[in-house]
C-alpha cells in the first residue's frame, strides 16, 4: 500500500521530477496542467488574502468584506490568468529550447511548468495556513506570529532552492536535455526582455 502511495505522481515529482514529467507528458490529459496551475493560483490567492489581514489595522469583522470580495473576484480571474501564463510560457520556453537542441513542444512544456509548480503548492498551502492564523491574530507582532516567522523563512528558503532544482529538471525532461541547458533556456527570455528595455 505504501509503495502504491509513493508511486503517485504528486509524491514522485518531489523525488524524481524528470521521470514524473515524462510519464505525465505521455499519459496526462490536456486539462491536467490547467487544473494544477489553477489550484496553485487559488492557494496563492488564499495565502495572500489572509496574510494581508495581519497588516491591516482593522478588526477581523471589519475586514471580512475585503476578504469576501478578494476571494470572489480572484476565484474567477485567477484560473484565467494562470491558463494564459501557462500557454504563453509553454510556447516561449519551447521556442527558446530549440537552439539548444530541445525537442519539447508547447504541450510538453505546459506539463513541465505545471508539474514543477506542485511542490510550490505544498509550500503555498503551508503559507496559507500560517497566513490564516496570523490574520486571525490581527497583528504581525502577535507572539504566535513571531514564533512562526523564522521557521516559515527557513522553509521558504530551502523549499525555494529545491523548487528551482525541480523546475530545471522538469524543463530539461520536456526538452530531453540536461538541467544545465534548461537553466539557459530560462535565461534566454530574461535576457531578451532585459535587452528590450535597455
């Protein structure tokens, strides 16, 4: 039973991102990356909303309209925004990987980008829970909020580094080349944008 549980792609993406992405590219449905990025957007929205409560000089009852409006509007807009990001970024990274020998299509890169987000979803869920309780406390100077801060910072740093590694492995898998070339693929759009604004 444990072996079957650990074989689920939502677990294997953390420990074997390359094989997980290749498997999902072969067997996943078109809606899969869209759903993953939409969930990520919703969790980020939830985390942002309740973390913001801790900085608002308002009682929780007075802040409820802000929470309701933000969550209602964001629930509709966020999936649309994340889907646009997924398709644009998938096309751009597919195109930028070609000069480096990349074979990934836009569809392949959409899967890579979406599955690279999954570990970030886990961190975002943690951030959403902490943000919720910090919002309930009504102050970032609350002892509970202060106690959570160093731990949350450490988790964010370590998790951020590991997430970047996973992202490189996912993009490399989609293009059928190394993580080093995946890093260069990510750099190309940044360099082009930088040159345009010089």
